[in-house]
């Protein structure tokens, strides 16, 4: 134990003295230390230490160099077939999304023009609530139907550029189409007193079922929108002195509501609009009953019978 302590102290003393005297450090000071302070029989032990340290550093360097080489190899290696496929796939996605976005922008531009035209038609039809002459109102509103035909023709040309994608972009113009159907149906009812059929609506808009047609659900929702105008029309007509109008509108709405009852509607937007038709029918019934109780309404069956006798 005493010998080990003496050797340890002499070893560190010699190392400090050598580092203080020499300006340039010896890369391998262990032989000098061993020659100066260590007896020959212990020199073998200490001479093995530098070799052990050098082996450790050599092993560490040799083990770390393959890792560096591997990273450089990965960075400099050509792209794998899998990465090329991924790049090509997402490049195709980018191209398709850009084309779809450009197409959708063109559709929305046409839909905006359709909406602007429907506002003009609606503003003209609002005059029927002010007891204006119906032929004059309809003539002004019908002038915009030609514009609608041109706009729907442009819309059909855009959709033809992507065959089979009708319902992919359908949501971009369906609201405007429903409004158009409601206005056309109201104009048709004011003129004839009957319902505008699906085929007639397509014909007025210049649509073709095989290429670019009028969606059935859009047609039905448009008819429901049209029924919302009838209660107000009835009230204004009675105020103007037309006491037979409630009976006509009540018959029309009753037949229309019964026809809708044939459909198996789910809990969607169309179902909600159909439920709203019941309230329109109830409001017209209330007006008709008020007129009937006051003795202002003419009997429907009596009037028809009198007409038959005169004919």
C-alpha cells in the first residue's frame, strides 16, 4: 500500500513538472515518466496503459467512421423507387386539384350570374302583391328567361369538360337552380293556375336529361319554395277584393301536398321544406274559412255548376 501511494505521487509530480517545463507537449509522455520515476520491474504495467488508451480511441474512431460514411451514403444516394412513386403520385394530386379548383371557379362565376338574374325576376314578381296587372308583370319577368337559358348552356359546356363529374360540382349551382325553379313555377301558376312539371322546367331552361339535366330533388325543393309565396299572395288578393282566390289556391296546395305525400322523404332538407308546405296550406285554409264565414266567398261547386249550365 505504501509503495502504491509513493508511485502514484511520484507519477503525478513528474507529469506536472514536465508540463510546466516544456513549451511543446510531448504526444506520448508516458515513456519519460516511466524512465524517470518508475522502477524497471513496474514499467511493463505502465507501458501497457498508452497502448490500451490508443486502442480505445482507435476502436472508437473505427466504430464511428462507418456511421459517418453511412449517413453520407444515404444523403448522396439516388432516390429509391418508392420515393419516386410518392413524388409522382402527389404531383398528380397537385395537378388534379389545381384543375378542379379552376373548373370550380368557372362554375361559381356562372352561378353568380344566375343568382343576379333570379334577383331581377324576383323583384319583378313581387309586384303581384301590389295588385299590378299580372300580364304586364309576367312579360317583364319572362324577358330574363332567355338570359337563364344562355347561362345554363354555359354551365353545361363547363360540366362536359369533366364527364361523369356532374354531382361532384353540383353543390356549386344547386341553390341557384332551386331558386330558378321556384320562380318559373310561380310564373307558370300565375299564368295557368297549374303546376309546372319537371319536363316543362327543363324545356324552359334548355336542359337535357341525358347530358345536363334538372336534378329531381332541386325541382322538388324549388316547388316547395314556390308554395311559400302563395299565402302572402292570397292575403293580398283578398285585400284587393278577389274573394275567390283563396279557394283556388287552397285546391292547388291541397293537391300538391297530397302528391308530395306519395314520396318517401328522409330527414333531410327536402323533408324540412315539405313540412313547411303544411303550414302554408294551413294559412291558406284560415284565410278561406274567414272569407267563407263572412259570406264573401263564392261556392266552388255552385260556381262550377252555373258555368256548366251557361255552357
